[in-house]
């Protein structure tokens, strides 16, 4: 599943081709997504001008200004296997290319999703009142997210620290890959109870989360089987993974054999020597 760096990479790839441009045409080939494509979307979008493309957690936000002066935003989620890319008008669609948004200038935004677990929908009233966005925690790369925040949020929590870190009400967008990598950099056992991690260790963990996510964004996300950037290029961060997917291999730091544990029903590889 695309995680925060993959979605941010996509946002950065598509934004320059969309922002400030008017929508000329919308083609919907398949409406049956996790949430069905809204009826009438094709006609509603034509003539709207696209504003600065944003991101909240793993959602893309596309603000629109309509010809009558009204404003509204689209919410886009890539699901398990979805991708958005910029293609030239006239490029023939492939199988599973479900939606095209054509903009002036000869480009179009094309949505590809073999499993159809993603969706495109309107934001309900406002971001603060949309049920999908209202309860999300802070962005991990924002100034709000730091060790003090994690320490306070973890007090009394009895779940594993990795599960705590992956809770979107605590902090958004830290999925399985990046949680595993950040906990390794911070030297924290993913099985340790969140409420028993001290303030200084949460300082290290917050810094590690930001380091790992920033590096992944800079390198285009993680190379997952289905992920491509907005330009259609694969990610490359997987070349630097320290623990994720490396069960039984030697730790890059100490040489000990990496171990596999189940944390919150998710596989988690870690180094028992380096992570306490």
C-alpha cells in the first residue's frame, strides 16, 4: 500500500501540471471503487480551476474553484494498488486506468487501480468536519510532532510502541515500513509497551521518524510492487531499508541476525541486540 512518502512523491509529481489549470474534460471508465465515483462528477468538474494540490496523511486534496466563484475540494486515496500519473492527452488507456482528468495544456491526470480499493470523492463540507479527516493526528513532518508530543500521548498506553506509532489518531502516515525503520534508528524494540518508553527515547524516535520519511520522500518513496510516482517512475528507498523485509539477514549496525516478531498482527523485523 502506498504510504505517506509515496503519496507525497505523487503530489509533488502531479502538482506542477495541474495547479492553476482549468479542467477541460473528465472521463470515468469505472465507478466501482471502495467508495463509488460520485454521480455527475464528470460534468461537475469541467470548467473548474485547480488550486494548490495538498496532502493530509495518505489522502490527496485537490481544491477547485468553479466558474460561479464557488469552491470545493476532491479527496483522493490510492488504496492498496492505486497510482496517479501525468500523461499526454491522446495516450491510450491501459487496463485498470479508471479515471482521466484532462486539463488545458495537453496533459491529463490518470488514475490506475487494479484492485479498486482507492477512491475519489468530495470533501464533506470542510476538512475539519469530514469524517475521514477530522480525527487524524498531526503530520509527522510538522513542528507539532516531536518527542514531547509522543511522550504525552503515550502515557498509560499499554499497546506496543510500533502499534502506537502506526495509529493514525496519534500521528498520520507512519505505516509498517517506516515505523520499523524509525524504531531501528531510535534503538527501540517494536514490542516494548508505548507507555514504558521514556521522554529521551521518544525524542530519538520522533527525530528518526522524520529522518526516515524525509529520506524516503527525497528518493521517491519505497519500491513496492505497485507503486510509481506521478511521473510513472518507481521509488528507490527500498535500497536503503535496514530491517523491513530482511528477516534472518545480518544487522547493518552490529551484524547480529535480524529477528521476526508479530506486533499488532503485523510482521516486524528488528535487531534484538540494537533495539531494547
